[in-house]
C-alpha cells in the first residue's frame, strides 16, 4: 500500500495559514504548507537543507509555523516558475517587477 499524502481543502489550507507563528504542525501539514511531497520533507530532515524541526519525545516530529514561513521566504523561484508567474500576471493585466 503506497503512502497517500494528506490533501487539504482550500478552507483548511487558509485556516493553516492563519495559525500563530508558534503553532506546531505535523510533517504532513508542513509538506502541504510548503507544497512539497512528504518524502521530500523527510529527505531534507535526514540530509539537511530543509526547514528547522522540533522533536517532541523520541519519535514525534513537528515544525513551527514561523520556521516554515522563514524557510519559504528564503527559497528563490526557479527560472521556469518565474516565467510561468510572469505569464499568469500578464494574462490578468498586471505588471511584473523587473529585477
């Protein structure tokens, strides 16, 4: 049986974004928040490079929302994502910032 990631409704995702900075999220919720696969987040946790996490007891892993927000802020957009975002903004008649 393959792992199925947790899927949140738009209302649940909006509620997740409104939590205070000190709120602790499960690894599944953190993956949804960062738009990563759960296994990618697990790999980061084991090999480094991902957001800070907290151990609660010997096995329980949690992520502080402020650490997830800080990690997301520090991640740059790839060239393909930048082109897609610019195209989406242009289709809506919005100006893009030129770097």
